[in-house]
C-alpha cells in the first residue's frame, strides 16, 4: 500500500515537472524577456527626426477644492474663479526635431477656458512619454525601460495571453524621479504595446496609460495617451485629465494656426465628447440674450469687475499679449521664484520683462529687461538689452545694453587717499572705495563658423562714488569714466566639448570724458558634461589680468565678478563663489580660478527615508581662486533642490584656514508653471 502511494506521488510530481518545463520552454524567462525590452530601442527603433504628425488633445480641469491661495500659481488663475469644470481641445501639428523633443504647433482650439494657453503645463508634458529614452520626459522621470536605469527598479514577469507578457516594475526607493506600473510586452520581440504607470512630481500625482503605435519602428510617438493628474496645494485640489490621439488623418493647411473654431473642431475630433462635456459646450457657445442698452449700472459693474480681475491676474500671473508680429510678457508682480536669500548678499527680488517685434522670420527686435532690488544694500538694479537679430542661423545680432551694474570698489583710489591722509582715523568705514556703476555697451555678434563666434563692442562706464561728498572733500574726483573697444572670441572645437572664450578690452582716455587707460585680458572655459541618469558634471576654469595701467583704474573682470541679484538653481550656482567678499573681486590685478560641480537626482539625501522622496536633485561644489596679495581661496559646498526651494551650505578657506560658513536659499516653487 505504501509503495503504491509513493508511486502515485512520484507520477504526480513528474507530471508537474514536465508541464512546468513545457510552460517555461514556450515562454522566455524573466531575465531574457527583460533583456529583449531593454534592447528593443537599439534593435528596432529608427531615427524619426523631422517626422510630422497630426494630433488631437482634449483636456478637462475639475476644481474640487479651491481657496485664495490658488491665485499664487502662475498658470492656475483661470481655474481659481468661475466655473469649476473647464474643457478644452486642440488640434496640432507635431514635428520630431530630435529623439526626445517634439515641437507643438497649435492649429485649432476650442473650449470654455478663458485666456487659456498653458494651464497646468506640467501635466501637458506627461502626454508624450519617451519610454525607451533615459528620461520619460524632458530631463525628469527616469524610464524603467532604459538599460542604464535598470538597477533603480525591480521587475517581475507574468504571462498574459499567447505571445504576450506583463512586466510589473517598482522603484527600489521612493523618489519623484522614479515611477511604478506595468507594461504589456510582445515576448518574441520585446516591443511594449501598452504601459501604465503612476508617480508624483512637482505637486502632481499622476497616472498615465500609453498605447504604443502598431508600427514596429515608430517608437517616438504613441498611438494614444490618457493622463489623470491631481494637483494639491494648501487645501486646493484640481483634477486634470488629458486624452491625446496621435497620427490623425486630417492635415490642415499651414495657413491655419492658433485658430479658435469649435465648429471646425467638431469635424476634426477623432473621439466623442462625454455628455457632461457636450452640455458644457452647448451652454458656453449658446448665443447671449439681448442686453438692455441703457442699463449703465450693469455696464459699470462689469467694467469694474474686469479691472479688478485684470489687476489680480497680473499680480499673481504673467502679464502678456501676443499677435502675429509682436509679443510682450511681464513676470508676475508677486512671484516666489524670484526671491532669494544668501548669507552674504541678503534678501533679493527680481522681475523679468520680455518683448519682441518681428519684421520678418529672419529679422526681429527683442527687449528683455531684468529688474532687481537688494534689500541688504538698499539698491535697485537693472539691465536692459535691446537686440536686433538679423541672421538667426548664424546668431547674428546688433545689441545695446544699458545697466546700472553691481557695486564696485576702486582699491587704487583708496590706497592713494590713505597715503595722503594718514592722520585721519576711521577711513575704512567711510566707504570711499565703493562706487555705483552705470554701464552702456554697443555690440555686434556673428557666428563666423560653426566653431567660431566673434563679438565686437564699445563699452562705456560711469562710476560715481557712493560717499560722493566725502570724496570731494578729500580732493578726489567722485566720478570716473572709461571708454573701451572690446573684442571677444568664442571657440567650440567639438560639438559637445568645452566652450573657450577670449576677451580683450583696451581703455582709451579723453573719449566722452574718459580718464582711464588700461588693457584687460581674460580667458575662460566652460564644459557641461551630461552623465547617466540625469547626472551632470559642470567644469569651469579661467584667468584674467590687467596690463598697461597708466592711471587709477577699476578692476572689473567680465568672468569674475560679484552678483547681488543671483538667480535660481539653474542660473549661476555652479560657476560662482557664494561666500567670497565682494571687495576681493576688485582687489587683484589678476586671477586664476577653477570651479566644478556634480549634480545628480540620486546622490545622498534621496536615499534617506521620509525626506528622500521629495528631493529632485543634489549638487556637490568645489572652487578655488588665486589672487594677488593672498594665498588661494577655496570654497566647497553641498546643495539640493525640490519643488519648493533650492538650498545650499558652503564653507570657505583662506590662507589655509577656515574663513566662513554660510548658506543660500532660493524659492523654486512653481518654476515649471
């Protein structure tokens, strides 16, 4: 009896092993299938640069909760008032300019979103994921189907139907640059037919469902995409939904561009509207009833309401207007992104203005002023570049720039005053070496060859002493002027290599009351090296010196100077010294500097529990500068950025000893909005 039972168990076990073996023989193992998916891009994908397609997009925004704080979001002002359900549609021409960049040209639009252009632009980016590229979207979200990102995800495989399998992927750590989801894959080729994933990025929780094209080699653009996203901010909640269909059959004439026509959209729409959306359209486009012409009270109320809406809109959102030939935009009056604080420079705020007038596609005029105020120095700063572009293909332009510059010191003048007035105490506290600089430069720039750019300029400075009365009392001029031709060469020997710059400036006396004679030479090299997984290595090195000094002069280098109105994370953090006192920039006849930074979204803090999920990128900084009358100055630092702010801690060393420890913080909230 026992032998018979053992024999039955043996037969059953053998049957299970055989059937299991047959099953695995018919389907690749997990690792083999994953390798096919990771290799699909190199085995099958073809470059589609210049490929054009027609695309239809429908978007709905449902404001579920809102309060006055929603007005602070630059592109959400329209959703902060009025109807809680907004619907819009666009019919676009898409052009693949490179493997991970799509140019949108909106041809027809419709909907009830007043003044809508870019409401919730972060959600719009989710409509076209590049699933086989390193980043799903432009410089964010690391794709689980790119070989270099494999170690960041865990994968499991299960059979779906004949010839198909399901790959489920989850991140090894919780971070805004990683996603989780599943993909349906052809087992024979590794081609993804559909992928669904979810994640969190920049105050948005999103779910994306992408159906890939049936064409084997068309991997850049999907066939369709559905996005569900929830925006949360200080008690506000907005649900956004995007439906996109690619490869639409109808091609519109190029003459149709950014046209609002809901009747034409009825003929172009490849998917039907939902009943709720159609009813909303009917109410929005219904003819308005005749109004009473003599009801002046109602007209007055509407006028004041429009004025109030315009003022509040411009307070929190960009002010802008655009026509066929002209463009104007003013950054929001209240914009947290343009507020920064550093240990040495204090609190700063700035605004930007952009204006453009097109004479023709190859000839246009631009004016892009930048205004700022530094509360520590109680000084208003501005720069106003007016540029006429006459050859955009060769970056050919003529430009005039007017700016009041940063405060600058004149160590030579102070040395003379100290020698002549040795009996006067407390000269150092009279700020006799500080001047305000008004600068005008007229220049012409042209890219002579792909590897050489030439810029010629005339530069004029008027530097007036801050303590003007005391300077005159000391018998010294309170105003110094300089006039100088400037010649700049930029060399780019390799397309992805470093950019070399050579500057030469010669001061000429007795031109427009100029009284300074000198020669300035500067060499500079900048190299940004993209690395794997969105990492970036920034390198900068340079040197400068003055020659032929005949009179008291100002040391005013082009590539080594202080900046009292610093920018955000992507502006000037990498190539600047954060703790170096402003006087050192103008105290030496020469300098030799080198700066380096390494940036990565997955460095140190991102691996920490709880806080790591909110960190988008981190940086390590190192810099050294050699100057006259002192030993090398070193600076090291660490910084991080997230959806709310960028922060950094820095430490400096001078003459071999630690000199200072300080920090810097810049608000980054809504920088993508």
